[in-house]
C-alpha cells in the first residue's frame, strides 16, 4: 500500500489494436519477484480472424470472456459476453490483499463493465492505496469515464510511436511508486 501523497494508479489508453496489452505483457515479464493479481486479455483468433477474447490470470488459468458463438443477453458489438467469467475474475483476482505488490487489469472496457462485481472491485482498488496498472478503453462513458477521473491516477496514451519505449517508462513509474511506499513504511529493501 502507498502513502496518501503518491499516485498509485497508472492507466494506459489508446486505440484498439495499438499494443496496450503487449506493453502490459512486457512489463509483467520484467517484474520477477513481484506478487501480481489481476488478469490480461488475449484475442482468440482462427485463421487470422478474431473470434473472441480470453482472460488469462497470473497463475496461468484461462477463461473465455467473449466470443462470436456466445449467445445471451450480454453483447458488445458482435461478441457475446460471459459476465459470469468477469464476475469470477473480479472475485478471485481483484480483492484487496496486503500480500499483492501490483494489481494489473487489462482492461477496463465495455465488456468488463457489464459486470457489477468487476465495477465494485475496481472502485475499491482505485480508491485504495494499492498499486494498480490497468489498460482502459479510449472511449466510453459510465465507469470507464469515472475510472479515468480517479484522483490518484495518471493516464498515459499508447501510440504506435511510443509503444516500444513505454514498457521501460511504465517499469520506472511502478518502481518509483513502490520505492516511495517502502520508504514511507520504513522498509529499506524493496523488490
């Protein structure tokens, strides 16, 4: 947990397909020893065509979150959304835990915002002092817009021009935020 003067939320936004998830994956690969909670999303592709999205947690479990073949009342564009999967992710991965060094959420978007449990868990994280890195839809009202207005958040745009350098910038930001938290609490050996 961080002190009250330190920004603790970093939100990455940008156009769909610009590389937000790739930035997040590179950051995660550079954080050995950090205890992570949350998830990232991967596209499900068949013969080069996007068929849906799966959520992947840091223990390696995968769940189909949205797919062309999913039927039901919850839809975003052409994809059916399994809100129960998002609910399960929120319950299992987004609960405040002092053992967690970083909560990583990819993404705060229209699909995820269909889950009231996801919104509640994210509100709690954003209003806590926990360190949070999340990707967020560039457009969208409701919770997406409210999350961008979080008092202790920074919003960075991912572009084709900066996406290759962003992982290092994000890592530096996370390490500085974590270092600040350790100094405030009297620790001298941050990871």
